[in-house]
C-alpha cells in the first residue's frame, strides 16, 4: 500500500480547515450538524478544488508543464481556482469553458478577469470538443501543457479528499455517522468515500448530486482508480457509493430546496451557501433530517465546499 505522502503535492491550501458545530441549525433539525470549512482553503475565495489542485499541479510541474488547461461551465469554481493556483505557481492557465451559464463579467468570470486569465468560450456541450481545442491550442504554443478534466475529478485530484478524511480524524475525536458533500463531477465524493473506507469505516458518505450525470458509475470508477493508485487490497464497488439527487430543475438553476438552505444557513449561522452546489447540497441534508434519516444523537458533517463566486453571478430569489 502506498501512503498519500508518497504522491507529489504542492502545498497551496491552509490546512486543516476548521470543523464547527452549527448550533442553531442543529436545534432546528434535531440532530448534530457540523461543518467542515473547506470554503476557507485560503486561495481565491476558497473551495474544495484547492485540495485537488495541490496534487494535480504537482503532477503538472513534474511533467514540465508551463500551460495548464481546464474546463467547466462559464461560472466554474474549479476553473477560477485553477487559474488562481496556477497564477500563484507562475504557470499559465488557459480556461476553455463551455458556453453554459452566465458568461457576463460577473461572479467567477469577474475574478478570472481580475487575474488577467486567458478565458475562451466554446459553444459546445461535448467535452471531446473541449479537449480537442486544448490540444490544438497547446500544440500551437510549442510548450509543454497539462490538461485537467472538469472539476479536477480524476484519481490524482481525488487524492486531495482522501487526505481530507485523514485530516478530519487527526483534528477531532468526534465520530461522524455521516459525511455529506455536494457532487458535481464526482472527485470530491470519491475521495471522501475512499478516505472513509480507510480511516473512518463506520461513517457513511453521501454525495448530493447537483447534476444528472451517471454519478454511481463515475464515483465508483474514480474510487477504483484511487484504490489502484494507492495499491490497496480492496476494489470499491457501487455498494460503496451513496447518492441523493438534489439537482431540482437542473444544473445551475436554483431550486426551492436549495434556496431554503441558503436562507437557513445565512439567517441562523451567518454563512453563505451558493445556488449551484452548496445550497442545493445542504437542501438535501435538510430534507434527510426532516425525513427522520438522522437520529438526535447522530453527528453529521457537512463538507462546505466553497462556491461563493456563484452567489454573485446567479439571481437568487428567496421570496
Ligand atoms: C463549490 C463546489 N462544491 C462542490 C463541487 C462538487 O465537487 P466535485 O466536482 O468534486 O463533485 C464543486 C464543483 O463541481 C464546487 O464548485
């Protein structure tokens, strides 16, 4: 078995991120809700992608890359954080974004503009077109380039979340019955679920799906790749993957449950969830609590994965 420390990593995040109890929301929901502050990873506006980028950009550097490509929707938090981390490491980010969502200079696009980032939109929904465009631009540059997939969701990126689970066990004695996280491209959930298998075998991990991709298969595959990369004696299966669909009317379209969660968190805890990922995911947690899934003595850890940029791009109407 390999250790996480055996893999190249560039420290970018401020770790460990705090774990806090949401006292008011715990009272409202009748269970113990804690929050892992991965919105405070310390670069850009914080967020889950920084943990992935520590491993992905180390791999890119080791391969001699000067240019780093990535992709996502127009308001991708991952793309913005890739740009921020690359700028910090003096690498050149080029974002080839799908023309999907708010493309005006708002939210993450504004932040990319502030960082003087090369952002290009491609009018396609097919990822193959995007990766072809990356190769075309990369080859034309004559430089070594590195392609990071949507959301940084491959085994190398997901290592960041295996590491996050290890971090949780080292920072607190609280035994979490559940860890809940937003799921947009699968890497965070896969890393946490594999990390839980290794370090917290009694904890159930739930991915709250904000999109309609086949996440059972996607998450299992990333977990399998992780297990192989770490040379583990186990082969993850679909039985290790627990999901709940919270996409509502569709990806990046606010849902009533997500909006209620944004209001509940802001009004009771002074924290700001976003309409695309963390609001909908927390909305799913609220729903599970109301359905009686969690007991009064259960400890639930909500992975607050950032995403504040989206709050300033998308119209959130709570009325
Ligand atoms: C704020 C935020 N939370 C959660 C996620 C979901 O993480 P993952 O893409 O690893 O499934 C994303 C990205 O998709 C995100 O930007």
